[in-house]
């Protein structure tokens, strides 16, 4: 089983006792190490159910499970493979009662949170509410509650946000709801305050592996320490796999302090470096090593490859955005003429707005493409509508879900009726659903309005009963189909769409959602990683409780033969034979720094931007082109632009970096024409 591992990988896989840090450079086979270590732990006698592997995306978890299953068979099904947030959900569902949380609590999405914060802060401005949401998320990520945030507030604006946060947390508790930050913060609170729960989870998890450790936040690290028994066990069974050179999520709470603290908190830590790269040529790796060189090193390492020198990294100086896009298209066409598939190409950039010029140029050239990181399936209005209904079935105290469900589709219950219902609910300190049948409601509402509310309440109760008893995919499909027919949702879509094709597309999304739900109730499931498994039959109501945690639906077209356009952040973890790194200019990469920032913060920002450049370079397998603009658009004008400092830091040989793809394409066309004519091409 270990024949495919190099010596460093083998050392990492065979280190079973005590904590270890595996420094996995880009393309060094970290997923192989994690899955082989899972197999090694199972073969050494640890029950699969006592192994937890924590990743940052559902897709990564599915891929890891598939690879583990190839090594150990069905035993891989018992391993707890999930994201930090999914683990938090599991802990709270099982033991959240200790901190006053019912097992059927709701998980609010971004729109729900924005609406709730508007109400708590007395504003109608979405921008203000989103700013509050961002700051509250930062505080929660640092492990602060509302009282601690208020104590640390730096000015009146932050004090106001902290007060809003206090009201927001009260509403969440009343609704029996949590936000995504709570899925880390509340399990941490639970484990810290309840020794018996902490001991049970420590006994349950015999070994914890963490992927992309450099992307963990402060609270995720504290949760991890609580789970592995830091300070309570003599040899915590922990494997952290990460790369300090690829830490690019500081803006969302990830901190390199977790890497610094690991050897301090775990003095017996074994550090293992994976430096052999299996993805890129040495020309590409040399540029990557050079560009990351100026950053201070926690654990120095140098990537190398056995794949040979490869083509030199090219640098293209472009007149403006449209010229840059034209040159990218010409390069793609040239390599396509040599046999490359469309899926072999990626154009990567720092910010979403940079995709526009490339989209125009690719369309003009009839080149198929996709923009990575587009709208999530679950962010579409029709899916949010259905998720609100399912959340209400799972948790009757979820007022945001109640309001969306009762108004979509419309059922003759207006805003005035709902406002009166809300006033009564507030007076009784009940949820909106609980208030539906309160005796005092009769004195407030007209008989017609009261009858409409009672009809809705009875319908939800009946649907909840059917969902609880619909076990397995066949029963679930029957209940879901009948529900959509009863509420007239297809008719609702056609009545409110701008066109019939738009309505048909949205109804198609609804059908995909039903299929997705049905699969999770039992039957065959084709997951993102390509893994097909037989799931145990589950009640529809139980599956409904997990819906809010899912961020993406597996794409049926995941193997499309198209060019990929992607931000650098969205490209992390992916790779392509041919990469074009675009818009590598000062002010874009590195991004324009905050002029008011202090020198230390500015230096940290540049270091993270440099790591982002490093990530972009190491996405390339065979060829890499770095392009920059001589002029950039600023409003309606063009202004002079400067090449990024990172280009110079790559230390490329000027004699090999320049290339005109249009000339190369002309030469290729002449060569093909000459071959077709049966004569040797001109030299």
C-alpha cells in the first residue's frame, strides 16, 4: 500500500502516536498522505468511527472518502470526514441541550442574518447591516461574545455594533437558530464548560487529522485543542497538514498564529516537510520559490520536481485589458492547435471584475468557458424559498423561515396581518408559529385573516408529520412532489418570471433540488468526488435539518471541456496544464493597500498578497504565462499602470520570458498549411 509514497510521505503516514505537523508544499501529495494515514490507522487497529478528518469543503471531504475507500474498502464509510462547520453541527445536535439548544435548531443563511440585523439595529440599509455582519463575524471568529466585543470596542461605531450584536444573539436564542460562526463558537463553549461532554468527544475521537491547517481561525484551533485533549492527554493524537506559504484567507479570520502556536502548545510535535512537487515543472517551481522567498519563514522549505525543466515562464506586457484578453485568446488557440483541450486552460486573476474582458474575447472567438465561483445553487431565489419551508418544518421557532414560507407563494396573508401577528408574538415572547393558535390573537385579527393563518399552521403541521414519517427516497419523493403541488409552486414561478424559458429553468432547478433531497433520504448517491454509495434510509425531516449547511450542489457538468476563468482565491487546491496569471499589476496583485494602515499591518498584507501570487504560480502544471497592463481602466479613462513587484521577484531570465502568441499562432498556421500542401514549412 505504501509503495507509491516517497520517504517524507511515508514518515508522515507512519507517525501514529503523538501530534505531528505535515508541511505540505503545493502539489506535494497531501491528500495522498491523509488518506494513506487513515488507512494506516485502521490497519493498526483504530476503529474507523474513532478517526476524524476535517477539511474545508464538502468536495474535498468527498474526494478524500473516495480515495480512502479505494485503500480500505467499506471501512472508510465509518470515518468522520467533514468540514469544521459540519462537525460543529454534529456536536450541537447531539449535545447542544447542555447550553439550551434543541436538536432541531436552524442555521440561518446570509440573507436571513442581514434581515435580522436590520431589525435589531433599526435600519433599512443593507450595506450597513452587511458591515455589522462582517464585524460581528470577525468578533465571533476571535472567540468574543457581545459583552467582550463591547469591552474591546475602539470607538462609538464599534460600540453600536456590539450593542446590535447583543440584541442579535438574543434573537438567535429565541429562534433556536445559529449562524455559521456559531457552529464553531458554540461547540467550543460547550466543550469548555461541560467536562463530561468534552471527555465523551475526546474518547470518541482517537485520532484527528486536519487538512489545510494554515486556513484555520483562532476559534477553530481552540475547538481542535479541546477535541484532542490538549493539556489533558499525554500524547494528543493529532495530524495537522498545511503550508504556511499558502495561507491566503486572513480576511476571513484565518491566522498563521495557529502554525506558530502549534509547537508551543504541543511540545512533542513532530514536523515533517513534503518538498517534492508532483504537479509542476522546475521552471515553474523556481519562479514560485523565488517569489515567496522574501516572506519570513515559519518552517523554511524549497519545492523541487522530478518532472524536468519544462518551458520557461513567460511574461506578457499588454497595452490594456482588451489587449491582454486578445493575447490570452491567441495563446489558448495556439496551444489548442497543438492538441490541448479547452479544459486544460485557466485564466486566473485577483478580483472578479477582471473576468469581463476575457469573457468578451472568449465569446468573440467562440471558445467555451466557465466562470468559477459563480452563484451557488443554494443562493438562487427558488431554492432559498424551498429551504425556508424545510427549515420551518425542522424548527418551528425559526421566524425568518416562517416569514418566507408564509409569503412564498402568496396565500392572501398580507404585511399588516403579519405585523399584527409579530406584535402579539413579541408580547407573549413566543415564536410566530407558536402564536398562530394563541387565544389572544382573535381579539387582534379579522376572522378572515385568522382563518388564513390557521390554515397555514395546519398545513405546516400536516406536512411536518408526513416528512417525519417519510423514510427513504421513494416516500420522500412522494411527499416533496405533493407539497410542491399543494402550494402551487410551479404556477408561482411562471407567474413571476420575466419569461417562460426563465420560469422553466427555475422549475428545472427545483426538480434538481428535489432529486438532491431524495438521494439523501436513502438510495444511490453520486457525490461530488465521483463516489457512489448506498445510504441508510433516513426520514425526510431529518434530512431537512441539514439543508442549511450545504453550500453547493454537485454539478452534473463538472467535467465540461471549457476554459476556466477564476479568482486566485477560488483556484486554490486546483491545477491546470496551462495557466495564464492575468492583471499582475501594482494595485491589483498586490491589491491596493489601505492608506491608513499601520506599517506592521501593511507588511502583513503584502506578505499575504505574495502568498496569493505563489498560489497562482503553483496552479500551473506545464506552462505559465504572467501578464500585466501598461494602462488600466479607471472609470471611463485609462491611467498608466505599473507591473507588480512580484514579477521582478520571480527572478526570471529576460532572454526567455518574452513571447508574442500571435506570431506563434501565425507560424503554426503556416506550418499546418505547409503540411497540408505536402511541402516542408519555411524556416
